[in-house]
């Protein structure tokens, strides 16, 4: 296989989408259920700490890189088998809508609400109210991200299988 721009875009798109799907899956199946067992203060404090730690260059590249890579990939495969092109295009659209837009317009505002709260100064009732406002909607939208990332990854693999 000759390594060229098309192959590099394809490989990075699959890698970053797979890593994002794995991150979302792990978060849904281990992290949120685990911290969900904590009391309100512990839950909110843990979520604040993780939200602050996850915003770093490697995360941002892997998590948002597919937004560009997958559309470029679909464009580069526009002359391939139609099923390959449409699998790649659908993966790109699904990732854009289900990961990027959901993150920006649903999860991030909830994260910002949590981040601006000084937990040490909140009463137990305020902590319970904040958790109720935050936890269920955040988990619901994160489930959307998990499903979309997983299906985007599957569509990328399907496109390559069909292209062979």
C-alpha cells in the first residue's frame, strides 16, 4: 500500500473516530456509573475535576479532528464504490451532528454550569439541585455521543470493506 495523503486522512479518521468511540463507551460504562455512586458533593467534585483534566491538546485533536478528517475522507473517496463514499459521508455527518454539535450545544453548557459553581460554598440542598440539573441530561446527551461515535466508526469500517 502506497502511503499518500488519501491513506493518511483515512487512517487518522478511523483512528481518531475509534478512539472517540472508545472514550465515549468507557465513560458511559465505567466512569459515570462509578461516580454516580458517590454522594452529591463527591459526584460533582469528581465531574469538575475530570472536565478540567480532559481539556488538553491531545484530547481536542482526537475528539474534534474527525469533524474535518471524515469530510475530507469522504471527498477523497467520492469516486470510489458508491457504498464506500456514502458510508464515509454518513460517518462524517453522524460524527458532526452527534459528537460535535451535541458536545458544543448540550454537554459543554452543562459542564460550564458545573464549572462555575463553587461546590465548597454550596449547601447540601444546592448540591442536590445542581446534580439533578446536571447528571441526567448530561448522561442522556452523552449516550447520543456514544451511539453516534460507535456508528461512525462502524460506517468507516464498512466503507473500507465495501471498497475492497
